[in-house]
C-alpha cells in the first residue's frame, strides 16, 4: 500500500489481518476501474506475491460472500474462513 500513492485514483480496497495468534495473514479485496488489473499494479514490486483473480459477484455466490465479508467486515468477525483482527479501507 505504501508504494501505490499515485495509483489510488484507479482503485480502492479493504485489507484485513486475519487468523489466530502466531498465524496471521493479510488478505483483501480490491476494486479497479475498468475490467482488467491496470499495468501500474502489475509494475508494483510486490505484485508477484499477490494472488489475484477476477471476481464475478453477479453470478458466483462464493464471490458475493467474500466481498460482503471483507467490505462489510469488522474486528472479530469472519472473512474467508478466518477471524478478522484488524481491517482498514485503502483509497
């Protein structure tokens, strides 16, 4: 998130620290302007570490559930099967 300041006008996301003590992950859901991940994101030095795919929140119930869990999530609720420890919007 620290290296995409100029890119923020094209996207926003919600990231959470999830998991249990000693076994935390950082997960999130992004929304990009357009239908593809912009090149600026591909050029980010840590992009290779992201797992990315296009979601279908209209026809796929699992994608709808994941989006609701992250964008409507709160501390101590579940997201992607893990307990949310911290959660924040990035825009």
